């Protein structure tokens, strides 16, 4: 059974860069046709897809985030990472990593095969 675990700082100051890591166990991030996604949920709001990286390392992002995101991976550690630049309090959210056989963005949790438990990130000075 594939399991995903998010890790990162719980508190980030405005204008800084947020970096989160998703560690995958029970499967490989290079498994054919799987895409590895980041999704977030601000307080009181719905899920927002942020981007993804494919089993080959190709990346996909949500244009609405205005190029503030960068997704990378470390295949030796079976991890993928999200960086979000120039954070503001509006970036406060629970951040999830997830996986499915599509690089298309989705804000529907049911569209994903695997889903992490989420990590709370607060942006505040």
C-alpha cells in the first residue's frame, strides 16, 4: 500500500519561501504513469490544486498561482518537494500530497488514488 507523508515547517513568515517534502513509501515515484501532486485547503475553503510532477520528472503547475510554485523530486529518497515563493497570509492552509494516474489538476479528493494526511502551514509574522 502506497503511503504519503508531508513534512515541513508549520510556521513561515510573509515574503519567505515555503518548502514542503512528501515522502512516499510502499511504491516508487518513478512508477510508470503516476503523477505526484500537491493540493492545499485554506481554512474555511475548498481544495486547491497546486501542481504535479510526473514519473518522468515533468512538472505541471496551476497558472493561478502566478509562477510562485516549483516542484522537484529526489528519486534516491523517493521524495518530491514543493516550494512556494513570496508567501502571504493567504497561503495559510493544510497542504496535502497525493497521487493519481493523471497530471491534470483536480480539487476533488476522490480523483486521487493516494492521499497524505496533510500538514498545517501558517504564514504569519
